[in-house]
């Protein structure tokens, strides 16, 4: 089915998820895409190709952002740019809020002046209250518990106000734990791999909490879902969708599966110094709405994501002997 829009601007379009969203959008031969990214995470701009433009801009630079929007006139804005690294958000609180909240307001103001028809906001499954079972877009209360999720909750409110003021559509993507190759942010899986020497048949590693359960989704599926939210024929002024698999695993189960993928028997020693003071016990996304309204279902599983990460990170396996 042809897309109803033609001009897409993606903030953070050079990032882990964003570059893959670009690839999905450009599958439509009528799509034109503008990537805005400050390249601060160390990934390059997406490869040059027809119908793709790129600009190296900090989203807090209102003057330059205004110029980009005025020149490109996006029909859809996909706002992915943010400080995603949780430890950075906790240690550099003012900086992360400046980027994640003030930067978002800069994008919303530019989108309003450009008469953008739809804005897709990358939020997080971390905005939900802590509870067992699937976290539902309509039924589960929200209770952010760290600086990153506070910013994302704020972004959702900013975006709702933008939709009310402009009469344009706002689509909120509550993204769960997205994993895959070339993630520039340090997370649990690279930390485990970095502790495993090359060719070791067995190893003991140190981790913090082992019981928390998370819903891991392959980055290719996350990108495909976001592209679908940008292009689908939606009618409501504000829509919220989880981007998740509807399946979760504990840290202990993740380690066991990773060991099978690597061919290594992994024993875990709990290190009190690695335990998070605040660590929600479960984060499982309800997926019925995105399946029903967009026909979206993940195509790749956790094992495939782990294989991708191991292949990329193999050099890191030469940890200190």
C-alpha cells in the first residue's frame, strides 16, 4: 500500500534505530527523507543515496533547526534524538534534560511552524508503573522512576500539547528494550561479552541483579514498527503504541541463552557493587494494539539479536586473561 505522506524528517536519524528507520522509509520510491543528527554517539550519517538529505545539527540549536524545517517542509517528523544512556541521564541530569526536554520543545516548535501533519515521538516502556504482567497503553498507570523516564513522560505531555495546539497528529512509540548490532550505548549484553575471553569453554562473570525481566526486541523490528507508525493511515489526534514482543526473560535466562549462542558455559557471581539501587522487577509490553491496528508483529527473535551482537563484538571477547 502506498504511503500517505512523502516527506519525512528524522531527528537522530544517524543513530542505532534511526538509520534503520531511514532504510525502511526509502523502500517507498516516493519518499524523501531528511536526517538531522549531531553525530554525538559516534555513528556516521546514513550512506548517501537518492532522496536522502542529511544535516549535522544539535536539536537544541533553534536557529539551525528552524532553517532545516523551513527548507525541507516535512509532512512527518520522527523524533528519535535523545540522550538514551541511563547512567549518563542519572549522572549528567541537567545536560540530559536539556537535550531530552528542551531539545524536544525546539523540534515541536519548528514542526508547528512548518505545518507538519504528524509527529512520531520515541518514548519508552520505562514510563509505566511497576507491575507484573503486560503493560498496556490504555490501562496501565504511568510512574517514571529515573531521569530518563521522567524526560520521556514529559516528552509525551509536550507532544500532546503540540497536537492540541496545532490540530496535527501525535503518535507516541513506547519502545521496550531494543537490542542488536552497532548499539553505541553500553548495555547489559556487551558488558557480559566483554568479560568472556576468546575461546574460553567456561567462565565466571560478575553481574548485579539477576531476577529482573525485560521484553527484548530486535532493532530491525523496532525500526520497522516506527516506520509503520510514520506511514500508517491513523485518524485519532493522539495515538500511543508499545513497540515490544510480548515476551520477557530474566537476566539469568538471558545469560544462559547468550552462553549457548557463544558456546560458553557461563557462571554468574553476583557483585553488590553492580546492583542497581532502583531496578524494576518486570517490564513486559502488551502488543495487542499494534498488532490490531497496524498488523505489526516482530520477525526476529532474541536469539537472532544475540547472534548479531556477538558477531559484532567478537573482538571484545579478548578480555583481560
